[in-house]
């Protein structure tokens, strides 16, 4: 049965992958990619930040499978160039672009106090992925100054001085929309394990791009910044009691040496762990931050059926959390327990990296089963699913990172696999 689903999914992704490409239009002056087919009600025309990164991973696998190198290069490169074109002098890069302009919410500029989120730290990773596949062409050299401006802005405006950890400006468009460790919490208060894992890999990717550009001293500097961030994650976000990483609350009052109530024993900590059991806690394995010993403990937590492990992969929130909720929602999308293709994929990649091959294989096969049954029953894939029954919950014809099942299939079959940086 699973072999049949592997074949049908491979054929489906090969056939429909090109539906995620769009020609230039409006302010989008370069070809680009979108998360869904043209008939999707939500995602058919917008260029999204971290979505486009994973679309490149999928399109690279289609090219490799079919022996068509460069087939999608103009769309993938154009995606990055569209974002770079709309990055301002302060390094503010939009989260989303449509032909009629960028998404506006709050004021992320310097004049506005950098008070809103911008593009997630994945643009260097996407650029490094394309550079690895297509060579360090002139367009990459042109991109480096803008990416550097973007990253300097991130480190200036998103990093907590006491801990060295990155935080969200608000709970707007964070990707994992209603993560309880961020959603409805005060601005700039959450050092998200998800955000810090992404930023660590982003800093490494930029270091790699600089090395490829024969700028070794600068490459070392950015890689040291990555290591500083990894050290901060290990120091402040690891919970030895539970054997996992969590996000942390940074919303602490400053130490006042003249405060009579506290001066006898001022706090010696700079953050308080937010012990919310989310799938994001496993991202330090994907990022390569965790030690092998810590990964061993996290792997054991991942197998617990009462919390994360479900019949069709990894619940995005532990079933024991009070906020666990499987209802359909959009804007925000629901990450309070449903299975998503991207969470299954990133946990799968983390298991691979740390040598948990049997666990990675089981998760890949469960993902194939989930999507294979949906494709067989409905003729398409959906945005997210019930973790125990596999029933689709929301959004027909969602493609995007669901198509990463193709990369999982390539790994299961022992074929060359295209992976993110």
C-alpha cells in the first residue's frame, strides 16, 4: 500500500509542482513562487517568506528526480530578488508580497521603533540553497549587501541584551500563528525557540555565502555570531528537568538597586522558561544546536503517544496542553495540535541528523500514508490534518511544504535528496 502511495504522490508532485510558479506582475517584477495552485482561495497569488524557502527545496527535488536542472531557477531566484527589491535602507524586508504591494501591518521601520515583525530569517538559507544547486552567480553577489543589511537589522532590533536571544516584536505573522508561547503575549516578550533555531541557521548560511564569495574574515565573524546564539539557546532555553528546549519569557522588570523590596536578593536570571510543549521544541535538532546527549532525551519525548506522537506524525502541540484544539481556523492558522506537513518534515530532518534512522523512517512513512490517503480520497492535499484520524481539516489544494513528501520519498527509496541549507 505505501509503495502505491509513494508512486502516486511522486507523480502528483511532479505534475503539479509547476502550479506554484507565477509570472511577473505589478510590484513583483521577477518571476516568483506561491504556496498553492491557482484555484486555492487563500494562497494563489501571494509571495510568502518561509513558504517560498521550502518551495525551493521541493522544486529542487523535482529537478533532480526528472533530470531537469535549472527548470525552476528563474522563479526561485526571482522570489528572492522580489524580496530584496522591497527591502528598505534599514534592512526591513516584508513578510508577504502581492502584485499590488507588500503586506502592511504596524510600522517595522526605524522611525516606527521597529515595532512589528518582518520577513523571517530564512532569506540567506534560501539563497545558499540556490547557490549550491546553481553556482555562485552574479545575482548572489548582488544579493549579499541587502541580506547583510537585513541580518544586521535583525540582530539590532530582535535580540535581547541580557540573554543574547532573539524575540518576536509581536504575535503577528510568526509562521506558527497561534503558538501559545507567543500568541496574545506582550510584544518583545518571547524568546521563541522556533525563531532562534531559524536565526542560527540563517547566520551560518550567510557565513557560507561569504566564504563562497572569498570573504573568509567576514565569514568567520558571522559564524561566530551563530555560535554565540547557539550558546545562548543552550544556556537559557534548555530545560534539564524536562529534557527539552522551550521558549522563554523575557518580560522581566529591570533590576533596580534602589528598590527596597528586591535589593536584598535581586534576580539572578534573565529569562523564565515557558513550558509549553510545542513541536518547535524539536527544532534545535533540525538546526544542529542540540548535543547528542540532549537529542537522545528529546527523541524519547517525541515517542510519547500521550503528548506528541500520533498515528500520522507529530502533533504541533502536546495533547496534554490545555490549549490543545483541533478546530479549523485561518488567519490565524491552527497550530494547537493538528499535524502539518512542515512540522513532520522538520522533525524528520532532525531525527536524520542525529542518527535516529528508524524513527525518521517511521515518520516519513506516516507522512506518506497521511498524504497518500488524502490524495486518493479527495484528489488533492490539505493545509493541516487531524493527528489521530488523518482527516483533512482545512484548505483544499494546499501544496507548498506538503510537497516535501517528495524529498522524504527520495530518502526512503535511497535516491539523491535535495535538502535545505
